[in-house]
C-alpha cells in the first residue's frame, strides 16, 4: 500500500529532527513540548506508517539508522521550504512551524486550483466544514488573509499562494523521502514541464528509455509557455522543465544547458521558395508569415530579421507546433522554428527548410530546476537520459524513392 505523505504527522517529523540534534528522546520531547512516552509512541506510529525503522537506542543515546539518516535529509529540506514561506510572511517560524498541521496543509493546497470550499473538500477528501475550519485556524496562526472571497468564488490571496507553495514543496520532499526509503518509484512520479522544443523528440525519447529500464516509474508531463511552466516549477507542481534556456537566470532556479539549437526558416514542401538556393530577404518578405507571440524570443528574432525594411504580412500568431505544421503544409506561409520541433514532417518531406543561413540563430536547450531540488536516484537517471536525447535530437530527411 502506497503511503500518502499528507497523512504523516508534521509534529512527529519535526520532533525527529530534534531527536537527531539532541541525540535523545528527552531532547526531542522538550523541543516538541510532548511527553517522552507520547513522542515515543508518535515515532513508533511514524515507523509503522512508512514501514521503516528510523532510530535505535544505544547506551550513549539515540542513533539514527541509515534509513533514518536518509529520511531526515528530506525532512529537513521540506521544513526549510515551510520555514522560508513563513519567514516571507513575516511570521515567527520557530513557533508556527510546530503549530501547523497536515490538516492545514491539505486544506490550503486543495484550494489552489478550485473556486469553492465544496470543490476543495472533494479534492482533499475532507468535509467542507473541516476545510473551512482549517483555513480560518491557519489565517489566525499566520495573521494573514489567505483566501479572497468574491461573488464568483474563492481564490488564494498572495499570502495564501506563497504559503501553499511552501506546503507543496514540503510535501514533495516527503514524497521523495517515502520513495527513497521504500525503493518504490510509484510514490513520487517524475513531474516534467515540456516546452515546445522538447516535446516532439527529447522528452518522449527519454521517457521511453526510462520506462524500458524501469517499468515501475511514473511520469506526469505538462505543456505550456515558459512563464506558465516556470511558475509551476517554483510552486513545486513540477520538478523539471526542459526547453530553451532564458536569460537572465531567476534567483531560485538553476538552468543547465544541454545542447545548442538553431532556428531556421520553414515552409511547406510545395512552397515556391522550397528549392531556391539562397532566397533574398525581399523574396521572403513577399510571403505571409506565422509568427510567435509578442515578447517571445522567437518573435524578437523574426522582427530582427526584417529590421532593415517593412515587416512582412503576419496574419497568424501561433505557438502550437501542430497548427503551424498543418498551415505550412497547406499554404505558402513561412515561419521560424527549430528542426527539432518538426522532425517527422521534415523526414517525410512534408515540410522543407529555406536555404538561408540566419545570423544569431543559435540558442541553448537545457534543464530548468529549483536550486533547492534534490533529485532521487530515479530522477538523476532520467536527467541523464534527457541529456542523451537532447544531444542526439536532429531532423535528417529520409531518402525517398
């Protein structure tokens, strides 16, 4: 049976840290304001839940088992996320971190993507009354309004979103802890955000290889814009985003370049310029273009391409590669894109590349992760496979007979 990290007792987990720090049950009991017998029972219940011995009594005190040491690395990382969130809310983290319970965590995180307490109750498997009571109690503890109540429904306030982020990151560490000490990769699915350049080849190739090596591993893959996926990464919904590296780097994120990518001009195979040896900018400007959304790097590159003259007609603004492929194949549109995004249409000669070398067309493809993220063994292996797939991705035309 898979253990739900949201069923663990936060007070017992933090007391386990105090036991390690003091080397004794009495020290842990003092820090957690529990009786020694109560704490002993609490740790026994925790060990029963996770089916793992965490500590052992020795003549000179309490020692952590190897699994206990492993678990505490994750527990400390999780509470660091919680304490950081409380600190940003200008709260007394020393007191509040002990006062917050998993009921608070479940109630607040359940309100993240829904608009009512009824929906939050269904998502958290709690009663509506219990969710409401937990939110009111949490608001009292942190002395902040966490929920905005409006006619169209409820939503988290800025403080609520900030605290919910800390809660999710805490639960992510606990989920990783359970996965590591049990060796069960089903507990912590690998959560990936795939930007457009990584969707056709890099991500599916790495996942296919990973599943072949380890059939137990589970994946959750999200699509979206750079801004959307990075926000989910910071919130703890995702652990890895792969795609084009953006500069400047955000303070709490790590960007690791894996390979270089180049942007080219693409058209349908039937396009009049498909076989031109070196078309001029004037020739390119005579045809309509599909352009990337405003303020994107690709849009800026397209505008730079024609900065010495009037911009061509661009009746379509689109970031869906599937829509772009089908538009190019059925019309005389042109667009800027990476060959990696259109590997199969290029191989089957549904699309063609305009034979023109672009200046400053190289960009880095890589991984974006939180600086605080500590990948599991399984996640580290998946990162290796992403690197291999990134360096082997290409779009070489098939020889057609």
